C-alpha cells in the first residue's frame, strides 16, 4: 500500500509544501498570531474492536488470501475517512470511530463479485476505496445497522486492460491512481488528460464514481464525458455498458453509474477516450481589469467555440493573494484578475488555437502576461492540499467548496455564496478570507470554486459546519448545483434532495433497492 | 391539428417528391417491372370501438374541455402508430388495431399531470405523441391489459417558455415541432441546430424522449448533448432537472429521462443550449477513392479536433445511386465515395474551420468538388421519407436502419450488417440494394446508416421483419448498438436486452415500477 496517503494529512508528508513567510505575515494580520494545533499522535488512537461475523471473515480469507484481508490498526486507520477538512479535523482530534472492521484487497472483478456475495449473505457493509481522496464524506465506514463494515481497497486492480489506438479508447482497471494510469498510457503514446487537484492520489474508479472534473476539462472534457464504457459489480450481477460512443438505446445507463459513489455497485473497469501525448504544452497568464471582465471574456471565448485545454480565472481576492503561485502566496500580485490559459496538442493544433484565443482575448480586454506564471501554476497545481495541512497545524481553518450555474446566474451565485460564508464566519467571531476562481467553463455556464480561511475556534468542526451549511443553502437558493465536481457523499445529501426533488430521490432509491436489496453498498452515501 | 402527417404517408402529400425516370429504370432492372401497391382508402378502415371507462372520459372532458378530447375516426387513425415502414405497411393494408380509444390534447404541464392522475385511477394507458415520427414502434396505442388507451397529443404545448441570451439556453415546450421551434428562436436571433431527417414533423419532446441526433450533430451535437434541463410529469409527481450545465450531484438523471420514450413520464419542457443564427452556411462535397479512405479521413479529422457542422460519407453503392441528390437519384455519379461537409457560424469561424478542414481533407486524399452538390444535399435533406411512400406505392420495399460503434469496429460492423440484410432478402428470393453512409462522427467512433430496397413480396411486413432481425442480430453480434438515433420502441426491445444485459434491464424496470406503479405510461415500449 505504498501509494496510500498519510493517515492524518494529504499525500506523502515528504512532499510537504511550505507557506512562504510573507503569507504567514498576511495571515497573522488577518487572524492574529499563529498557534500550534497539531494532530494527536498515531499511538494515542483507540480503534473500536473489529467485529465481523466470523463466517464472513473466514470467507474473505478464502477468496482473497490472508495477505489481502487486513485487520491491523494502521490499515484500518488509513481507510477511516476521506480528506475533507472535517475528515482531517476529526482524525487529527483522534476520532477514528469511522474505521472499517477490515480492509479487503480484491485482485480482480471476480474477487469483487465474490466479496459482494459474502457481504450480502452476512449483512456486511462495503465501502469501495480508490485513493481515499473524497472531500464529501464518501468514505466513512459505517455499519448502518448491518453486522459489520469492510473497506474494499481497489489498489490491486491496477492494469491497463486494453488500448485501441485507432478508436482512441483504453480500458483501465478502477484501482489505478492518476499518475500510474498516465504512465501506462504514456508508454503507448497516449494521455487521458484528466488532472484534478487530487490527481496524484485519486483513482480511475473514483473519478467515475464521483463525476470528477480536471483542471484541463476545457480541452479534454469532464471525466464523465471521457467515459465510453463501464464494468460494474453489483450484488445482483455484473453490468457492462458501452456499445458505442453514443446511442439511442434507451436511457444512458453509463450516466447513472457515473456519480453513483459506490451505492449502486463497485466499478471495476472504466473505458475512456484517450489522446496522443501532446507534443507541446504551454501555459500562459492574462490579466483582466475585473472578475466580471474576465468572466465575460471566458464566456465569449467558449461560446465562440474557442476552448484552450486549460482556462481558469481568479477573482480579485484570489489574484491579490497570488494563490496561483503556491511558492509565492502572499507576495505582491499583478493586480486585477489573473487568468490561466493552457494549450496541449500537436504543434500545429496548439499554434492554430493559441493564435485564435490570443487574438480574441486581446480584443476582449485581456493583457497577455506571458508563460512564466502559467508554468508556475502548472508546476504547483497539485500542492494546494499540502498547504492546507500546514495551515491546519497552526490554528488556521481552511477548506474549499464549489458549485456551478448558467452564465447569467454567475454573478448572483458568486455574491450570494461569498457573503453567506463571510457572514457565517464573522457571526462566529472569526472573519474569513474568501477567494474564488472559475475553474471549468461550458458554452452555457461555469463552475465557481471557493477557498475559505479563518482562525480556528476551539471546535473548528462545528465552526466550519455552520459556514458550509450557509454556503450550501445559498447555492440551492440561487438555483445552482450543490457540487460541480466533488460529489455528494454524506455531506451534500440534504441539498441533493432539494436539487433533484422528491421524484429524483425516489428514482435513486428505486435503483438502489433493486441492485442492492440488502443495502450493503456504501450505506449512507448519496441517497437522501 | 394542421401539422399532423397524412394517415398513411409521410408528411404532407402536397410536398410529395417524385423519383426521376432514371431511378425507376434502375429499379426495374434490379427488381422487375413496377406494379401498383396502393394503400386502402380511408373509408375502408374499420376502427375498434372506443372503449374508455365512462368516468375517465368525463374526467378528461372536465380537465381539457370538449374540443381537446377527440374520439373521431380521423384523429384516432392519425394517431395509430408512427412512420416506420412496418407501420406504413400495416396501415396501408387497413390494419388500425393500434388506434387509441381517444386523442387528448393537453394545453399545459398541469393538464398533463391531471390526465396522468385520471389514467392512473382508471387504469388507462397513455401514449405521449409529439409529431408521430417514430420509426421503432414507439407509438402503437395498446392497452396491455389496462381498461383503455389514450394518446396524449402534445401539439398545444408549443411555447418558447424562456430564452436566456447570455447563457445561450432556451426552454421550449415539448409539443413544438422542429420548424416552429426554429422560427421562435430565429425571431430572437438564435438556432437550436437540430436537423434530423424527421425535422419537419418531429417534436422537441420527441427529440428528448428518443435521444435524437441531427444531420448537423458534428457541429451542434446530439440532441441529448444539447439538453441542459427537463421538466417531466410522472404519476408520482413532477421531476425538474437542470441546475447547471454539468455537475457531480449524483447520477445525471437528465440522461435517464433522455431516451425514456414516455415510459418514465411525459416530458413537458426541455431546456436546450442554443446558438446565434449563423451568418454563413456552406455545404460542400468531396470525393474519396473508397469508403475506407473516406472513413479514415473522417476519423483523423475528428480526432484532430476539426469538426465541420455537417460531415457525412456515402459508401460506393450509395454514391453510385446518387442518393445525396434526391432530384437525381439514379443518374450518373462522380464515382468513388461522396462526402458532404457543411460549415455554419460567423464568417470568421467558418473561414477558420473551413480552411483547416480543407487543408487536412486534401492531405488525406480528398478531392474537393465544390458547393453545388452540397447545396443540393442541403435542399433535399428532408425528402427521403417522401420517396419511400412513392416506392411503397409501386411494389418496392424500402426501409432504413442504423447503428454505431468504435472506429476500429466500423469495417466489421459494416460488412456484417450489409451481408446479413443481403442474405436474408436473397434467401427470400428478393435480392436487395443495400446503401450505407456514415451519418455522425465522434472522436472514438461513428454511426452507420443503411438504406435497403427490394421487390415487395406478398407479405412485405414478414419479408422485412426477417431482414430486420438478421441485421439486428448482426449488430449485437458485432458488439455494436442496436440504435444510434432511432430509439427502442417495441421493435428493438429484444436487442436492447442483449445490449445492456439483465442488470441493465432490471434497473430500467426498477425506475419504471417506482415512477409508474400502475404501469400506464406507454406500456410495451422500451423495457424488455
């Protein structure tokens, strides 16, 4: 389990990213002097006893072999939850009540099927686990009235099953983490092009189960748009989908599996469209006078059919704090609002697209700042979660949340969510810094990604829950979605119910009831 | 009901398209001398008596008003089935056993909801009816053990509900036919860009319910890709979807409604992305040496990110018969394989895209033939179904069918379906003409659209059913889809079951059972 993240922090602490001194000064001005708020030591954790039915446990051993049924504390703690700030606050405080009774490591689709049979027979809950990067409470191992709960660590399903160069599609096993998948594809000359901030630790199955969206979504598309086929183990049998890129053969059931978060089945293989490894990768920055001006430029560009591979726009606050350059957070910025544009592909394609985008952004009032800052953004784009750990260590509460809406509603949504967060934290006596960027664009709309920081109160969990509730209420009241790319998990369920209404909820329940009659699949997530 | 099609023919017979003499000569060579095979006269039809529970009938009158509850023969016959060749053969032979007991014309979402309540209470089946263009048996009004069956003609739901110019989205009522929807949008400077062959008589709700795909899908996308929101009346309440262009808020339930063919609810409003009316529309033709060469060029172009608004490629047989120019079917062709490319948009965008496509198609071996034939294709592109009527009148059996697969499988699928059709009809003593074109392209694959003609046997329905079965078996055996854009209806159900497997079928049944507990919604369609 070399790739597993640290039990109480993001990723591998050896890759820890430090915040520059200038940023600490800025934070001290805003929140007062830093103080030490460390995690409890691993040794102090007290796990609830593992309590699986002995028949189930011996059946797991029989199917998977002893080395793949883990009952030790380290494995159980490492699979306790995901990596949202609430998850981290809980485990940093020593709360491991959501640890599974065991961690199982299936090696094949058939292993998964057999495990599901055993779990259904003995009423044991199953939590599928890819890279453990959930930030919405999708991985808490709870029994929900069943006799036990196991986490299904998919890491051994790590093969490139097939690659069709002509069609540009590859079938990947669900447990492959982002970098490993890219490595296997690169050996054949291809890339998937899916780079969410969680890329280094997130899995192919997780991307599918949560409808992930990467930082290059403008060019390569959302993960759900990349998927052409799926293989899913359910308690009532295997579902194989993907007879064509698109069809009219009834509802698109792939889109029912995508976003199902382990509640309908365990995704074991994902067939995705792939692209030749780009010859050229260029990332540039632009300055716009205001967030509104930059946003209008993004909209116009997208509606004119010009889609850079990457396009992002920070608001004034995020630009000022220079979050696009993790190594310089807090140092002086260029003013206005910073946009990142990136181009990947053949020289010819990049040249053609870049020329057209550059011409249009210039007409729309953008000032080209060159490639230096853009490359810095690209180099540091997976570092954000490491910075969070450093802040959590020193008395700062920090978390992100995101939503999406249609272009005509972006302004209202931005103001409403920002002010809901600010009011909630101010009312608690901890004025907040709220930063925002547009992270993904569509012809008809865009997503807004907020980063929030405040001084930690004595109970930072309760403090954040109030702010999160206010932000979520504001999203739904604005007619926007509760999540553009983080999924539902446990944390977003009340707002999903409002977003899709009682008939929508009934449909999810009907599917769940049919494919999972014993209710063993990741109980408590997704379905309100 | 001015827009309703002729009871036994496509569209408005005043717009009848004649086949040129050269084509008749060709057909005579292939199939022998033409003979008259006319439809029975309307007067000879004998409808089964309308047999609705009296309480239901009076409730319908109360909700809709007398003028919107039609029991007359003309209305019932006009809503008897769709317009597949089997549908036409049946009704031309006088078979009106699939006539509804009544035709209801709701005027609003609320009307639809009330009708569903009455139908659920009195166990009356409901067949939603847009323009009546189904070619897969989606509109046969059958009781399926219930006490009666009504057709819900959506024609009065014909408003442009709202238009958001900034976001480029419009909400259209489901009963709007293609031309009327385009007219309402054009008045505001926009187009939807959805032009299937059925465009003149198909409805917005029907496009959604069947996952339609238009001839300009390369540029504007499939209909399901255009949809950002839906309003659906179900027996358990109203479902409203579409909080953002895309999100991660669980499974995308829009994609479960799209393709549901009236079995899960009645779609009353569809919110779609729209585009400014193009300044320029150019359609051109190209010649490639072979179907394989043209197909490789299409694939390369699409994978390089160059997507003309329209791109289609006829095989050698279809090119030879000159089907791209209905006015000249049967006359001499240019040889090789004909490709149509079309560009729509601003002058700048069209110029940019056209230059890039032209350069690449030339490198890939295409010979540019100019705009004359392309414009002829565009002018005649809705005429195909009229030609079918003329052929059915004179002893020729003619029908189309379509499928899709990944690029690496296109060759095998093409050969296998073509030879299955040829063998089946030859074995029946009626050698066939089988034509094919690639009608829609994706980065990862394409659709194949076949046109089949043969001499009619005494029982042309049985004759075609054998050929259709052979073609469908070949599609599934090739790992392709049973339908790229015609939907399932009744005709494709056995193959859908094979395509999505027992778990897929169970999921459809679960949703159906939950939203339609009385089983009143278009019983017999979609769900195997």
